[in-house]
C-alpha cells in the first residue's frame, strides 16, 4: 500500500489563489480545477487572506528601535557585570590592606 505525500505549495501560490478566490470573478471550484487543488483548500486560503489582510496596513515596528533596545540590554548587562567586578575588587583590596 503506498502513501500519498502532501503537496507543498509556496506562499506566493497560496496568495495568488486566495486573491483570485477573493475577487470572486470565477467560482472556487473553477479556481481549484485550474490550479489542481481541492476547493476546500482554496476556500481556506481565501479565508486566511481575509483574516490577515489588516496586517498589511498595520504599523510596522522600526528596526532601529529593536536594535537600540538590544544594545541597551547588552549595555545594562555589562554595567551589572562591571559593578560586580568592582565590588569584588574593593573587597579584595580591603582584605589586602587591612
């Protein structure tokens, strides 16, 4: 008995098929036949496209902000490390002098 492997579709193809279904020019069954996919799959891609469409217009985070936050976190970590080292050196210095 042989098992069928699932076909993997690219994100671009899914978007194209979903957009065609969303336009409604052709019925879902015709689009499914044209791309040789199941009509339910076309409907799922259409639904996902509709749900995620607002993300396209959502405000995107500035990549500079993420980099600055990462740099700030590293600097605070370094400050903490240096404070611990300074405290240790002060303690050892006091032991040697006292």
